[in-house]
């Protein structure tokens, strides 16, 4: 440690204070003890420690009351709450009050020391987190995979352009994030970016949302309303899930793209706008065109430049970087310490199918931030649904990844003696496959496996495989 961190210990039990003092001092920390919260609150006005570890129930001001006052005055000061009353209410009250961690008594001294170290580290990290709350909205896209580099190059090439762009990719891949990046790096960056999801708007309100309406245009239209096109004038209009746009709205959109003007619903005066269109969809628009569900002329208007966003399963090398980013963002948002993935956990996550793509990974990281007990995240700390992935969901072209996945699951479930289970299964599969490729000829199968024929025969007996093979009774080498 570059300097001696200061830890204040608050407990009316002298023996607890003594044990913690000795343990923390052995780790090079400076300690000061208090038998009540009153003394702590009085001294905080003159001096602040790096960490406070406090009992929850004491005479006078309780640990929770002290915590509330500290959170108001010194929100970055981590407080660890400990109590012999290890119940749900105490735990919930501690976390809701903003405690860094909850430590039930009796506790392991090493665990308590480790907790204080984590709190120290968290405090150091928090010192550099003074960015505004909306900074996350301008975060650049993350990815080093070749497929994502193509996306970056496309954004770069379009940075001086107002050209229409069509983004396609599965749900959750980050299409709106790419649209934001295209706008942010365009000549229109100082003007509005307006987004509208076609799939989220009722069909009878679609035209009003896009083009606005005049007062009295329909029941409930008490005032004139500007639509998304007018709101985006001079900037960018992002039309998400364009494949869900109704046919009549497609026709009106085509006219706007061609003429740069439209009529509000119920209006008679044309409204001129200068808007760049970025559209996105998870559907195959060519198929929709062939099926008569999407106008071909509109498709060609939108499909000037197309950017494809890869699935997360096609950019697995980005998963550790993305996860670290999402964990840090969640920690900042929730004002808690940043969780760290163990190497085996990163590898496990890389081997999952991720049908929900980047959005699913982000939600997983938020779950981990709230629910994982320690700072380091092990495989068994992951959400239950990720620990029960079917075998056929795993990549089939890499048996090593599949084997690692099985081992991770087994260890996460507390299994032991893995080799006793795995080796016989492995040998059985290899023998069965070799015999299949040699039409049951053991001599040839043994050669494929790198064994002598007698070794193969012995293994077949040990595994209880039985059955007659084409050359079972031949004599052969040992």
C-alpha cells in the first residue's frame, strides 16, 4: 500500500473492536475504535477515514442512523455494516441505506479484512468517477473483433456524409448505438437525433407520430402537434424496426424522402424538412419485398448504404471487454464497487450462445453487480439460466470449448472426481467412433486411436461395451 489506510471500527463490544484492530493493523492499516456512533459523527467533521466498519445495533445512535447521516454528508465514504442479528430485514436495511457491504456475525476475521481491502479499493476508484450522469449516452461502440472493425470503418467513411443508411442485425446487437454514432460523427451532430421504434407504435397513431397533426384532425387532437420529422429537422431521424411500418405509412415516407416535404395529419399546408434518415431492422427486407409486405421502391431509397451488426456469438473475443465495460457502468450507476470476472468466468461467458446478444450481456452484468456476493465473480455467481445452457446450444466446432463448458458446470454445481466421470465417457466415444469408421475392424480402429489391438480389446471390456467386431478373434500385438 502506498500509504497507511485509516479504518474506523464502531462497536459497543470491546472484544470485537480488539480483534478487528489487531487483524487490520497486521495488514498495515491504521485503526481507531469507537464504542458508539456519537463519537464517530462528531469526529467526522474534522477528519474522515478511508473506511468505516460498524455494528448495526448499539446504544444511542444506531449503525443505520449513522449510515444515513454519513451517506448525506460523505457519499463516497464506504461503510461496512456488521450485526449479530443476521436477518433479511437487517441486510435489506443496510443495502438500502447505502452500505458498501453487510457482514453478519460471527464472521471470519480474514473475510472481514478482505472486505475492508475491497472497500478501500472501491473508495480509490470512486475518486475518479466524477463524470456527469448522462455521459454514458455518448459512450463509443466497443469491439475489437474483425466484424466490428468493419462497422467502425463504415462509420468513419460516412462521417462527412448525410447519406441514408440502413442498419440490419438481430435484436440486442446495438443498432441504435450505431445510429447514434453515425449521427454524432456527422455534420448534423449539433442538431437533434430523434428515434422512433415502428414496432412500439400502434398503427393508427403511426402517421401522427411521424408527421404530426393539426388541431381537431381527429378525436382527442386538442392542439397542433409536431411529429418526429419536424422535431428532427436539421438533424437525424432514426426509424427502428422499419420492417414493421404499415403499407400506407411506407407510401407517405417514400414521398417525404423524394420531396423533402409532407402534410401533417389533417393539414393542408406542406411542411418542408431537412432530415437524414437512418433505418434499422432485424428482418430480411428483401424477403419482405418479395412477399409484398414492404415497398420495393422504399427499400431501394433506404438501402443506399447498409451496415450489418454482427451477433455477439460472432464476436466472442469482445465479450470480456464488453463485460468489463458493462460491469463498470453498472457499478457507477448503482454507486457500488466494480465486479471483476475471474478468467474462467470470462471463458465460460465466451462459450455461451447469447441469443439476446449485447443487450443480454449488459443485463447479465447488471444482475451480477447486484447479486454476486464477492468482488471477484466465479462461474457459480452467474444467473441460474446461464448455468443451465443445453449442450446443443454450445458451439459444435470446438470440442475443447464444449469440454470446458461441461467442467465449469460440474464444478459450479459442486461435483468432484471429474476425471473419473469424464475419462471413461471420452474413451467410449473415441472407441465407438473409430469402430464406426472401420466398420467394426478392431485392428484398424486401434491404429486410428494410436493403440495396439489388445489394448483396444481390454478397454472395450473395461468399459463394458461388449459386442462382436469383424476381427475380434484375430491374434495381434500387445
